[in-house]
């Protein structure tokens, strides 16, 4: 019986150690990672804005709307 209690105590201690390590884990981005992520998001936004405001997208959407409005029922 003592052996069972002792092994349970050891397992319990190991679990507590793992939980402490998990809780103390570093979360989030560091300053450098945050700066790179911000620049990447801004660049993606700029590219997306350029694509959406480009003539090809406007022409394509206009064509779709014209086709939908001029369809015979």
C-alpha cells in the first residue's frame, strides 16, 4: 500500500512540475516579431488595396453587374 501511495505522490509531483512549466511558457510575440508582423500586415494591406482598386477588378465587377441586369427572364 505504501508503494502505491508513494508512486501516486511521485506522479502527482511530476504533473505539478509539468503544469508549472506550461503556465510559465512564454506567450505572444517579442518586440522584433511584433514589428515584422506589423510590417507584413501593412504590406499585405497595400497589395490588397492595389488589387481591389485596380482597373481589372472594377471592370470585372461592372461586367458581372451589367450581365446580371441585362439577363432576359
